[in-house]
C-alpha cells in the first residue's frame, strides 16, 4: 500500500542563514513585485493618436517601461506606420489644401531606374524640400456669349498644381509627387483650405485672398480677348497654360521663374501654340500680344500659389512672397504688371460693378462681409496689415491617425493576484538557490555526516541511546558505508 513520507530536517549551523533568508525575502519580494508590476499589472490596449512621436516618447519614458522593470520588453509602446499609398488623399498638419498622391519613387544608384513603389510606411516625419513643380491652368468657356464678355464666361476654369516632397519612410528617403486641384474659386469663399485665420495664419490668409483675386483676373483677362484671325476671325474658347518650375532661377520676381507653355483653342477648333511660327509677336508677358494679359495674370497667380503651397507643405525657405513685407507688397501688386496700370485692361472701370471688377481689384477685410468691406489692391496693405497677425511658416507633417499599443493598468484585484502569483514563483526559485548555496558550504563539514540525535548522543545518554565505535575494514550487509569508513551506530542498553 502506498504511504506518505516526510523528510527529516535540521537547522543550518550558520548564524547568518536565518537573517539573510528573512531580509533577502523582504528585499526580493519588493524587487520582484516591481518587476512583475510591468509584466503582470498592465495590458496593451489599442489607442488612436495623431501625435505618434509624442505618444511613443511619453509612454516609453515612464519608469515601468525602463529596464529592469520592463525585463520582457513587451510593454514598449509601438505604433503602426501610416500607409501612404498612390491614389490616397491627405492634408498636412498646417490644415491647408487636400493633396492626392500621384507617384512614389525611391532613388537608386541608377538615376534613370528609380525604385517605384505603390505605398510606403510613414510615421509622422517632417516633409522636406517641398516645392511646386508645375502649375497648370485649364481655361474653359462655359457659355456661348461672344467675346469680349466678363469673367463668368470662363467660370469652369480649373487650376491644377503638381508638387514634390522628400519623405522619410520605413524604406528610406522617398520622392513623393502630389497633385492639388484648385477650383471653386469663382465664389468669394476660401474653404479650399482648412484654416486661414487672419491672426494665427496671416500668411495663408493673404495667400488665399490674393490667389482668388488673381485667379478671377485670369478669367477676366481671357474674357476680354477680342476676335483673332485664325483662318478667319474667331474667338477664344479654351486654353492650356503650363508653368513649369525653373529650378535654376531663384528670383521669384523674375519672368523666368517658371518655364511657360501655352496652347489656345478657338471656336473654329483651330489651335495656336507657343512653338508655332506665328506672323506676329508672341512675347508672353506685358506685351501687345493678344494673349499677354491672360499669361501675365497667370504668371503672377502661379507665383502666389508657389508661395502658398510652400507654406502649407512646411517649406519655409525662400523664395516665398508671403513671409516678409517686401514680398507681400509684390504679391499684392507687381509693379511691372501692365494689366494693373491705371487705365489698363484690369484697372479702367468707371463703375463699381462694371464687369464685377471688385472680384479681382479688391480684397475683403478680415471678418467683414459686403461690398463696403472690400479694399482696393493698392490700398490693401496699409488698411489690412494692421489687423493681421505676423507672417509665419511652420514645418509640416502628413495629418494622419496612427494605431498604437499602449500599456493600460489592469483592475486592482486582478493586478494584485497576478503579481502575488508571479512573486511566489520567483521567491521559490530564490529559496532553492539559497538552499543550494548553503548545502554546498556544508558539504565538507563533519556535521553533515551525523543526525541531530547522534550529535546529542555524543555527550552521554540521549534518550536511551549511546554511540558505539565500529571498527573499519568490514561492511555490514545492506549498509551504504564503504569499507574503512568511520561511522557510529546507535544501540539500546535495554
């Protein structure tokens, strides 16, 4: 039949053993509790955040996320990157335009064979070296009215900007090409940007109001084009104006800041382009060429848009017309723009409502509405600037939400139970180690070869037993002692 057994124990003869065991137990309990607090007192919970860098830094700076407490390393805060994909739309942290990703390229050793990606992982890094690479204005006549007319005849016109930025991704530096459509400006509203507060974002406020004025100026100039002799008299119907950034030019006031391309289409379906050998002078800007007023307004509009997009994408380096007073004065009124000279095409109105000229010759005061709140362009700086905040620019990131795993404390009861159970496991292991150390110290001591009763019996009668010396050289049957070993045997006197 099975029977239970129990071990015979005896106290260690070391005086230090008991206090070391007690004090060590207290210290180890405290240490193990702190260590187990991280691994057993917290769970990782999902959290959506827009500030991934701040979330990771703040959470990982907490004491229980540092060694040795986070000994398993499983309480580190981790956030998934935002997947920036071709075709996606996004805003920047400056709350301006909506951008659509057109292409993503990673540079390689062979400049002619870049690594083209459909997506990259992005983690709230600052956009770098952003610039407007092309401004495209597509003029489209919207009514059958014979020119000259007024700007509303071209109200369906659309402007499209192509931009490039360098983005730090999980795959390295990537060149991201984006597109932003600029439409709806034929209404006196500015909701194509999210935030244009005149106090906190004064540069953006000026940029949006000026871009509207000069965009309507383009439409008005196009509506005033007279009949053109193209296989007989005909009238302008559509136009494609392309302004490609000339990176070799840094003077934004120069006519060569952009490389120009243009195509005009007429009612009889014939085209005229920049590259045709036409029988008259086609100097594009500030000339007698019939298309010059439209091209001149478009050039100035493109310079304003270059500056406005740079602000939204966080490019605070020059050239930019919206970051200093001299640049702003030029943006308001280019002194070389012959369209705006007194008595010229866009500045010869004798009546306030003639051709709805207030839309392209005046700017609205901040937070005011109505005709009386509009200020002529040449007076706008002196009148409006005192009401504005400072001209400024801020670095930009892509506005996105990130999914993070953040440690959250368990309920008190569950946390305490988990910590206690884990402490018991560690304390048991520590106790076994201490026993092993003490036993190894006792291995060569004579006391290890005698039981407690035997030691008491050495002094005389110990409960009716006495020691008897046994000769060496003989081993009794069933004994584990080797021959010639010294040993003692207890025998009764009865």
